[in-house]
C-alpha cells in the first residue's frame, strides 16, 4: 500500500511523483534516517512551537481535532500535522490554521528531497521533515502533531521537548509493523501495542493516557518511568464521566462541567476528555475553561461518522442519507455499530478495506446492523477484493450482498434505497467518496 496523492498544481505534482518513487521502509525500522535528514536541514524539530504529540490506535485524530479547536478558541495560532490525507496531500500540514498552500508545499518537498536523496528516506520521513521545516519557519503559538504509525519508531518521534504527550484508545492495527518479531519487547500483542505507543514518552513532558487493562497500563507506566515522563492516567489521576448533556471532568485542579462534542459518536466524549487532560496537565500553554468548552463543540473531523452534504455522490441515492466513516479496525467497527443503532433504518453498507485489515471481525461486528452490503475495491491501493469481502459478509450473516466497481457504481445500484447508506471500511475509500461528492477537506 502506498500513501500518495495527486495534485492539480504541476509544481506539487512533480514533487509527489518523486515521493511516489521512494521505496517504503520494508524491514527498516529506527529513527536514524529521519534524524540524519533533519540534521542536514538544521534540526527544525528543535525550533518549532510547543507541541502536543498524540498517539493511539483509535481516537488520536479526533483528539488532535479537539486540541486544535480548543487552542484556536483561546485565540492561539496553531500548526497541525495530521495523518493520513483524505483527498489532498496538503491536508497533512496545516500552517497557522490553514492548509499549506501549493507553492510552499512544492518548495519544501523539493528542498527535503534534494538534500536527502542519498539517505534513501521513506515517504513518511520526507513528509515529517517537510512538516517540521514548515513549523520552524512559520510563526505560531503551539502545534499539534499526530503520530502516523505506532510511536516508538514513528518519524515524528524525534521531538525533544513537547508540551505534553497523549495516548488515545489502544487496539490491534498495523500488526505487520507493530507486532514484528523483535528481541526484548513484550510477547502479548496488546501489551506490545502499549509498548510501541508509549515510545513517545519524553523526559520532563507529561504523558497523559486513557484507561487500559492492567498489563497494558503497567507497560505504559514502565515506559514513562524509563523516559523520565510524569504519567497522568485516566481513572487514577484524572476522571471523566458522560451524562446525557455534558462531560463531567475532574483532576487535581478540581471538577469542571463541559458540553458534549458536536462530533457524533459516544466515544468522542472520551477523546475530548483526553484533549482537556493534556491541556490541564501541562504548564506551557494557558487555556481557559471557556475555550475548552467552545473548542469541544467547535471541533470537526472529516470521515469520522460524517454525514455527507448534498452533492454529486449523495444525489445518486435521493431517498437516503449518506454516512461516511473511515474507521478500519475492530474497535472502530464496534463504535460504528453502536452509532448505527440510532440512525434511520434500514442501513445499506458500501464497504472497501485495505489488504491486511481484519475484515472478518470488522464485518462480524457490523453485520447485525446491515440490511445489505455492496463490496467495492479501493482504487490505487492494495485492498481486499470485492469478491473476498462479499464472501466474508455472507459468512457474517449478511444475506443481501453485491459487488460494484466503485462507490459511485454502488450508490447507483442503491438508487431506490431508503434509510441510511453507509460508506465505510477505509480512510482511503472515504477520501474517494469525499472527492466524488465535492467535499474536499479544507
């Protein structure tokens, strides 16, 4: 699977073509190349504004969205590094509140690719270096940095003095990378995931985490202690409960009541609480309670339980509402299944998934909520074949199954459908759906 994009700007496309020619780091792990690349660029990661660094299996992107919205509600200027892009590569780098413009993006990528050509960097290392270079050169009050994959060996994990680090919910994902055999690492898969994510812990920076089962929590505590990071764990150092109309949060500074997020899904209250806990357990950026409340309701995050607006794609199913979700692992499926209980019935799913994803568990969790499933490929990516997805869906108990060549074709087949049409299973598929509906993230 390659994580590339196309651009209407010729200068950007020229650099994206160079990125596409880079090899993926098959079998190569470590931070040596990214450190060498950054050193040639003057170590820009040492000169960026105070950073909030967020890892996790599910929820890290939403946590970053809450951090951004809260910090901007405080009137602060914020840089953001997000992963992956849905439609345009520019989505990965937000400069002072705006997606990076094409001219600056092309220049940064060219500079990094030229200076590091002999290092054979990966797509992710070049992207991270360009991001830090932009963050160091453009003024801002703070920045929010989302981990791409894992934590310990993610290219972003060269930060030396973050304002705070956070870990969202944990589950199995990217097993081929995060569970690769290695001496001296935990044998239990979930404890190994905790070990990898906790690799972002830094000396002197608070590490703020959600609640995990005991062995995982103990591993995170061990990693924090080794790193010299103060650990603040939910259920021990901070607490959050959700009622029908508010979040009640408390920690050593007292108890506060905050509004529920506008982002749909009960799990978003947990992600909002993690963002609040990260802000309240650091002392480099001042944020008021008013900004926290406003940011929680202002936060938006595309392709996560997103209802599509009227557009060319949704027009194909005029009698149904179209829900888009890019979650692609069992935990995301469980959250989606819970949400589907409250949507207009019946639910007709259009599903595409990358190869290597646990389609069997994902579809088993969704099956009780689906009236039909249409399996589609993900153009340009190594994915489960529609025939394989259809067979898995039938095994999961979905009686009405079909195949289609694209999301557009699938919706044309569902043109008389009523209730809800769900497009799900992959952020890459979600990006294609957003582009087809003229809803390019800004």
